[in-house]
């Protein structure tokens, strides 16, 4: 009987010691080490890839897209469709981007693709309406956009619906409208796009891209808006 009790006590003691050691190693030391390494070597990524404006205020993450819409005339009307603010570069279409009371350009509503087939009538109509809107919004007194000039990313959302990037072609298509809306030279806006165009990762992975939030943050610094 005594042997059984002492054996049980030894097992409990060993288990408690193992629990304590593993808790300290896995629950304290390891997280501190990983956090320290991340902060030291990958500070930007570890803190959410934040983008700040000239004043140092965080305006969003370079990993998550934002909308740039005009304020709704009737905020209480949930059926009212927000209209794009044409003085800013516009992102890919998405139902996953919205607004909130803290930063009206930065909000996550949902993430995900439509999962609709390419010949789905609803999807076809969405794409056709989006293309017509892109043509109308970006045609200026001196620049006419043709339907065949509209790139695919201007009328379709990404798989997540939260893509922060657009193609250089879509950014370039918007330069005349952005210049006109902000009373700037087209050359200034084209240089802004070129400066914020990122090539393929490692020279061969992915496609060239433009981060819309970074581009609009630079535009805001240029215009003082």
C-alpha cells in the first residue's frame, strides 16, 4: 500500500515538474524568443505591415485593400450604393472592403470569392456593369477609355476579395482622371505610378503590381488633401 502511494506521488511530482518546465519553455521562453527575432529582423511584417502618412498616423496595412468612396448622402440607408471618390486611385472591385467609424477607408466586412462560373449570368452582368463604370469614370475631356483597354483586374475581385494591389495597366488607365480631379499634370501622376510599381518577386514570381494604399498615400502627400 505504502509503495503504491509513494509511486503515485513520485509520478505526480514528475508530471508537475514536466508541466512546469514545458510551460516555461513553450509558453514563455519560446514565444519571447520568436517575438524578439521577429521584431529584430522583420519588424514591419511582425507589426502588420502598417502604412503611415506624413504625420505618422497609421492609415492601413499594405496587405489589405481599402475602398475610396464618397460619403453616403443617407448613411442610414443600407441599400444605398457608395460611389467612388474619383480623385483617388480605385482598387479592384470587392464586397469585402468597407468603412468604419475609426478609419472610413479601412474595414473588413467579409473575405472570399464569388465561386461563380465564368458564364454565370449574375457574374457576367457584374463584369459588364463594372467595365462600363470604369470606362465612364476614367474618360476625361482629353482622354478616352475604350472597353478593350480595361484590364481584367479592374472588373473582377481577387480570390480573397481583399487584394491591396492592382496591375500597372489599371493604374495607368486611371492617371488622366486622377490628374484632372486633383488639378495636376498627367506626367506627375504617371511618375507617381511608376515610382510605386513593384516588379515580379525575385524577378520571376507573380506579376508586376501597384499597391493602391501606398499610391494614394503618396498622392495625398503630393496634393496635401
